[in-house]
């Protein structure tokens, strides 16, 4: 594993240490020893640069909040674009042409709105890597000149289908700098909304997932809304199907109340979708294909090392708006997968496999390990606080926002393909397909958009990005806006939090505390792990998380509520600097920071939806990144490195 994936400090062989491979994990960013000056709050503040007391991995000059249409990096660093929306991925694919797009072209080009990214060394090839990227969704008004949202053409819609999914592309580096150049290699592949997937696990083949085009209930055409993801210890990619409700019309017109409530619980009520895909394929019309939506919202798994392989959807991990799933392997080889349901007042889950990991990096071991997530028990989290009541802006008497929790059993999947429900009134298949209902009934804790959930490779502690929940305590008429939660010290949570869990990975208990209560450090309710708030960067709306080789946490943001561009931040997790938070980069106007990939000499981010807002079109946008001038904004993968390409993070 270490030889194949270059996880020097991460994969030390289980038996000696637990193994975690979640998001990006090997790098920290460090800049020159500069007299840095970055805001401690939104209006200015104390130094946030390098010093002898700054831990390895955070020795760079913090980037100040800004609203520039540019990728801003620390002094002493530089950046470059690796690949743009529309760049060729597979042999024969044409160069991108804004005015001549087609589904045939898009099927071979880098897709739209890149989200999760991973960089895998190719064994035996110096400076050669696989870049794997998700393509979460399309924004047609920013793709097609003159787009009419009321009357999209079939050509435009089918081009959108091929712009979803994943891209796998070989990239070539060098020994001089951090640049990466896409090349046509044997692993290059596009996976789209029309690629065949195998539905696996106990819900596969059940009556709940059978359709007119697939009476077996085992084959699904395509994957949609792939948000974040992770690299497994066996070398495959996990990806979460998230907001698929936007693609399906007619849920409110279902045949009976039970069906209508099921679609409503997953956000599928509109008679007509904004995309109008149902005009060109009946599978997106619930009135014609009522089971089709039940074949999405899963964790998918792709083998990037076999471009002929059929990717799979794992039903045993439950069906909900998966942001991602990340794997932790215990000392005895037990496999645990963590996942969050990215919606306000939804839940945090884990799956404990009944199978042990197959050792080695052979193709056979990889195939065996791709079955690990089909057998085991699915749990949902319930939190309990140590403090009777939280007062905004005030720490509890014990000096921390913390407590304990329990994992509640939902379903157990066995080797013979059967599933046992632990939720009264629901069959095992129903628990896996309508997991939100099962979690409701089990009494799980409603959370603030749990997105990326990643175990630390160094400590095994689990970190969850809780992006925000402005509805908590908002008291909207007719809505159940929980005023507080066992873990939430603030109401109308606009800036988000980062949760740290000390989990009994294969057991049912855990301890927890809040590492960050995000926002402007000048605001009383914010909290930075106890660190001096005058010396941190403001951070808002945490989304994806990763780790560097020093064990620092890296956080990308989405939807900055502090009126500045989103960015990437490094956070110290160890005393005496626990909670020190520094902004490493900011993305262009309207963009979301995705990925990230953190390596020894490189940081990669996917810059998603530059220029996006409610009014943005090809003809009218606030961003022209990455090509500048009056060019069309193009979601792209960017790489950042130290100018001298020396060791980073020491």
C-alpha cells in the first residue's frame, strides 16, 4: 500500500497502526518566514504569518479575505490551472468550443463543476499521476450561449448528461515545479449520467428499485450530483450522490400518500423541474417511472485502475444525500465508513463492515475489498451534551462545547445478501432505500448540514464539517425549526461548525467536542478551539476536510457568509496551537472551493462554479476565471506550490 500510493506517514501496515484514507492527506502548506499580516477578524487584526511558534504545516503568510476574480495564494507560492471544463480527457475528444457543444464531445471532455479531487501516483512512472475528479452538477445558463430555461433543446440536455459524473485523467509532473499537464494515458476515462452502474448490496434486486428498463433492479444508467468523495485504502474511489432531487419531476402527484411522503422527504415534489430533463427521458418523470429516483442518492465506488470496470452503487450504506464517504481501518482490519447527509436537520451515519480488509494492493485484493461495503451494520448518530444549556458567546463551565453520543442501529446486512431491520415497522430494504425515515424513527440528532466526514490518519479522530443551518431557531411559520441541538451552541447558524469525534470505531459510543464555531473572530459566539481569536483567519461555511502529513486539518469552504470569497484553510489540532486557523488560498468570485488535495509539494483544489449567482449567464457573469478578459468562466482544477518547489510544511 505504501509503495503503491505513496502514503508514507499514513499507511504503515495495519497491525502496527490503524489506517485511514479519506480525503487528501499528505502535505502541509508553508511559506517563507515572513512578517505576515492577515486579518484576525473581518476588519483587520493580528499577525497570522510564520514564526518559530507556528506548527509545521501552517508556516505560510495567511491570505487576507477578498472579493477578487482570481485564485489568491500566499506570498512565496504560485499556481497554475491543471485542466478546465471541456478539455479533452479521452483519445479523439475535440478541443472545447463554446459554440459547438454536443453530447458526443462532452462524453470525452472534462466535465462541468468539478468537486471532489484525488491525485494517485502511478507505480513505476516518475511524476505520473491519476487525477480523479467529480462533476457535481451543470449550470446550463453558464454553459450555453442564449440558453432558454423554459425551452432547453434536447442537444443541450443530453450534453448536460455527459457533463456530469467523474473524470479520470493521467497527468504528468516534473522535478522543477508543481505544474501538472494532462496526457492521454491508458487509464483515462469519463463516467457520466449515461454510464452503466451495478446496484449492489441487499436492496439490489428488490421491488423498490425495479423499473421498466431494468426489471432486474440491478443495473442503473448513470450517476448524478457527485459531490465529495474519498480514496479507499484498497485504491478505489468513493463518491457521494447528493442533491439528485433536482432532476426528478412529479413526486407530489404520486399514486398514494405513502409514495408522496417518500418523495417529499427526499425533496422531490415539483411537477416540472428547472432542468426539464423529463421532457427527453421518462426516467426523470416520477409519474412514468416511480422507482427510478430510488436508484440514486447512494455511495458509488469506481476502480480507477481498470477503465473497463463497471462502477457500483452500494445500497448497504443507505440512501440519502451523501456528501461523501470516508474509510477508517482499525488495527485488526475492520472497515468503518463515515458519511453525512448534506441537508439542514439531517443526520450523521457510519457503516461497520462485517468483513476484514484484504491485505495487499493486487487486483484480486482490490476486487475483494470492493465487496466490503455490502456486508455489515448501518448506524445513525445521537448526541448528548455535557452542559445543561448553551449561552451564545459563552463557554460552558467545563471549558468546551462537548459531550457524548451513541450510534443507533438501523439495519444489518449479511453475507447471503439479506438485510435485517432494527427499525420497527420498516423492512430491511425499506431502511436502506428510505434511510431518512429510519433515522427519524430511531431518534437521531438533527444536525446542521453534515457534509464531509473524515477520520484523521494520525489520531483516528473523526472530523465533520457542519456547513450551516440558518433555519435552526428561526421559527418559520409552519416549520419545525429546532431552536437548539445537543451539540449546537448557536441559533440560526449562518457560518457553520467543525465537529471532532473520539469514536469507538466498531462500537456504539463516542465522545465529541466542537473544534470550531466558525465566523468572524470578532463576534462573541465564534470559537477556535480555545486559540487566541485575534490571531486567526475568519472562516465561514466549512465544506470539505482533509489532512496533511503533520496531522493538521485542512478545510475548504462553500457559501462564505462573511461577504468574501471562499477559500482553503489550515487548522492546527494539537496543543498549544489547537484552533489556530489560517487561510491558504481564496478562489475567484462566485466560486466554491472543492477537493482539496494536500500533498508534500502540492495543493490542488477544484474551483467550482466561478461567477455563479442567480443572474449569471454566459453573456453576463461576475467571473472570467481562469482565462481572464471577457472569456467564459470555466470550472477547473488548480494546483499551488512553493516557488522554489522545496519542502513544504517543515
